[in-house]
């Protein structure tokens, strides 16, 4: 198994080597800026790891991996506009540094570049890659719309929330893994197992993010703690607390958005058992992901790297 | 040759039959709304006409044709945001009727649907279609960025302007025609001739649009006359007048944006020869398009329908 950091370094190099035009510079300066902001590059790493299972060299998987990463970056640029987010990875977002029009258009451009990477596969695998990519991309947009719709809803069901994070963030991890299996000419069952592993892991990761937003160490978590609570965001943690019907929850929601509210939420959600229930939900999805790996192992496939990724992404005891 | 109106009706029916999800309804209501606004459907008609030359039935060409039309509609939704346009085809634009966030996301979605149509071709033609589509899409974005950049420039060269309209509007017509040749398994020269025919025709059409904006009959033209002049837009007509260096042009630019300015521009641009020079430029591109048809005819291909389209789109004596 090739180490994650080795793949990350390889991908960073490939990303900086993507050929982009020079003109119009307003368009391409933004793309270079945004792509250089970094990130864990987890999605394209998943494609390389998945391909490795079927002995497909990284040089053959890299275009599919890059298409996933470019799509991810496109969605971040547009989401940042829609969310009015000023900062991404500690740097100004594109619409803040330039303007909204340039951010819309550079997102569009990045999106095309994603498909441009896929066009490197001109054999029978292209149709399968394209189909998987399109279906995933449509779902990601649906998830973003659901997320925006949720903001103006009085309440959201737990099922609705899980479906939203499945669409908005998890299916892309599934697609990244399925790509490796498509490139490796695997049957539909193997492709499906890898896809489902990615989706379940993605849901678990997002739920973990909800918990860390309140309970994470800001030095490690890398974000301001309590942002979700300050905006009464309907995360799973929030919904679990709401489901208790406890009046203290309603009082918390009405509190002013300051550090006292965050401190109070930490204690209250613990007392109401919301933290524990959310952690259990996360571990449930993690277990589902492990089930998919077992099915792959039953076919004689080596899944060490995927186990390592799961452990790297998810801390089961929070 | 199948009539243009027959193809237009066929496409209208196919467009309204595109399967879209129902949820989230905010996303799909916008798409149905925008796609129902109509338009000439000229781009997808070109694909069907081009396919007809090689005896490819419309039922086989239609997915490629729809991908072009969906892409075109995506670009209109996003361009309308960037241009702050309140009205499109006599109806409120998406960002006006809903909001900017929904317009960004529904544009993104339409774009994916365009690629979704392409995925209907799973044979060897897919890679060629995808490559042509990607290259064109990248150029369309570049053209839109150039157009936005031009607004804040003091002056623009004629070459710069032609390059902008080539990228922003004409290459998509070229791609629509090339698609028919790809589906018909034609060699690169034939594909190139059809593509170039579309590009030259598209440039001629855009130049005609510049002339009609000032000199068109509003009842026929369907837009308010003089919009370009009121905003001092750097169209070819404007640039041709500017190139004369005549002081009356500079005075016109400084005039208040009202009907007197439009009336004055009509007379002045005629006197300065700008109208004639712009018309000559348009006819030059029209002639180039005819050259491409001659080369296709030399190969024994039937081009009646393309001649008819060119005559339908361009009035040589304005």
C-alpha cells in the first residue's frame, strides 16, 4: 500500500501541473489561486487507492482523480458564493477576493476542466465514468439546494438531514472510489461496494464534523468552535437535542449568538444525551462502511488501504 | 431536407420531455420554467441538419442536439446573473423570479444535464463528442470573461471584439454542426468545415445583431432599439465609428442616455460610414461560411439545408 502522504504529494504536483490558459487572466488567476489553497485532497486519493486495489497505476487513475478534485473545487467556489462565506482554508474566498461574477464564471470553468480530465479516457470505460460522474454531480447540486432550503424551514427530519449530507458531500466520495473500480474493469457489485463504502464513510465524516464543530479542539479542528450553534444550524447534533422535546433546548435556540450560548450548548447537549446519540449514529455509518469492506474482502480483494483511510478520517471515540 | 419548423417543433417536444427530478422543487421548477421560455432552438436544429447530411436520423442526433441546447440555456442563466439582466425572452430571468443562489445552482444543474445527454452515446463517438464539447465550453466561458473585462476597458480593438464574439457565441454553433459530423463518423476535414461554417455564420449573426440593435425594426427585432448605444457598448458598429477619429463620435459618447442619443447615433454612424463598414464585415464572415459549404459540396455532400439556414439567419442587405 502506498502511503496517503505519498499520494497527497503526488496529487499536489499533478494539480499544480494542470494546463490552464493564460487569458483571460481574470479567469485563470482565480483558478490557480483557488487550486493552490490546498486541502487534504482526500477525494482524489480515494480514486488512486481504489485503483491500486486492481493494480491500476496512479498515472492511469490520475485523470479520473483530478476530475473529482476539480469538481469538488468548483462546488466549493459556488457554495461559498451561496453561503456568503468570506474565508476558505484561511484565505479569502474567490467572490471576496475578486467578485461574484468572476466567482460564478471561474466555478463554471473549473467544472468544465473536470470533464476535460475525464476526456483522457477514450476507451470503453469513458461511458461508465461519465455516467457515474453525471449522476453524482446532479445529486451534489440537489444536496446543496436541500441545504439552502433547510435554512428557511422551521424544522427538518433526521432522515431529511441525512439525505441532504448524503447528497451534498458523501456521494462524491462514493464516486471517487467507484472510479477506481471502473478503471479496473470491475463488475457492478464490486463497483457498488466501493461506492457504498465511500457514501457511508462520507456520512460518518460529516456527522463527526457536526460533533467537532461544538466539541472539537479548535487547534486541531482548524475552525472556530460553535459556528453551527451560533447560527442554530440544523445539524444532526441539533436535531437529536431537539427530539428530546426538552424546554431547555428551546431556550438555547433563543439565546443570543455569543460564547455563552456555545458553552451552554456543550453542557446541555451532553445532558440531553444528544452528543451520545449523534456519536452512535456516526458509528452506525462507520460500521456500514466496514460491512462493505468485508464484502470486498470476501472476493479476495485487499482493503488495508481503505481501512487505514477510514481510521484516518474517523475518530470513533469523540 | 426536413423543414426548420418541423425540426423546431420536434425539439420543443423533446425538450419538454427531458426527465427531471421533482425534488428539491426549487431546483427543478426553475429549470422547467427556463426551458419553457422557448427561443429559436437554432443550435440544436444545426445538429439535426448536420446529422441529416450523413443520413443520421434525428432520433439518434437528438441527445447531442439537446446537450448543446441545455449548455446554451445554462450559459444564459449565469450570464443573466452576471449582466444583471431582469428580462429574458419577455419573462423575468431566473435570478429575478427566484434569487441569485437558486439561479447559480440551477445553471450548474442544467450544465450537468447537458453532459447527461452526451452520456447517451456509449460507443467510440463519445470521446470525440466530449472533447469537442469541453473545448467549446471552455471557450464560451473565456468569451464571457472577455465580454465582462471589456466593460471596464477604455477601448477595445476590432480583433479583440471579434475574438470575444467568436468565443462567447460562435464556437457553440460550430460545435453544434460538428456534432452531426462526429455522429456521422466523418473525417476531421469534414468536421472542421462544418465547424468553421458554424463559427463564421455565428460571427456574422452577432455582427448583424449589433447593426439591428441600432437600425432594426423593433417590431421585428424583438428588443428595444439602441440599448447598445445607450450604454456605450463597444460593439463592432461602435468601434468602426470610433476608428474614424471624428470628434462627433466623442461627443456622442458623452451624450446623456436617452432617445436623442439613439437618434443621433443612427445618423452619425451612417455619415461616418460605420454602418457600411460593419455590414461589409458581416458579409465577409458570411462569405467565409459559404466557402466552407463549397468545400463540403466538393466532397459530394448536400448542403441545401445549411444554405437555407444561413439565409434564414442573415439578411445581407440591412
